[in-house]
């Protein structure tokens, strides 16, 4: 458990560093966009790490059309890792930073 928390904190710091570097490179406000980038990253990681969701159903349908056999998996399973937890942590910290900056 300690390894997961430590790696999640490192992932959150790396995400923050990458967003900060991108804000310096492309000249957008870090405070204004960090929360939205965190939410977007968290949603994307959640959707791409799940099976049985909308994206998986579309992919399975296209593959089954090519093979002629329809495969159905109605149960949604999510295998999230430390990067997802780090992105959620980054999102929460950027929300607090945004509230402090605009209050």
C-alpha cells in the first residue's frame, strides 16, 4: 500500500511538472487550465483502463463484424493503476490551487 501511495504522489508530481512545462511552452495560464487538464486526463485514463464500457463495446463490435462472431461482455471492469490515482490526486490538488487563486 505504501508503494502505491508513493508512486501515485510521484505520478501526480510528474503530471504537474509536464502541465507546467506545457504552460510555459505554449503560454497558457497554469492555474486556469490545470484543473480541466487533470479532469480530462483522469477521465481518459479511466475509460482506456476499463473493459466492458462504451469504447470496449465499439471495439468488440467492429472486431466481431470482421470475424462474424458477436462477442458480448456486459460487465464493466476497471483496472486502474498508480497513474490514474496520481491523476486524481493531481486533479484534487489543482482544484484546491484554483479555489485559492480565484478566491
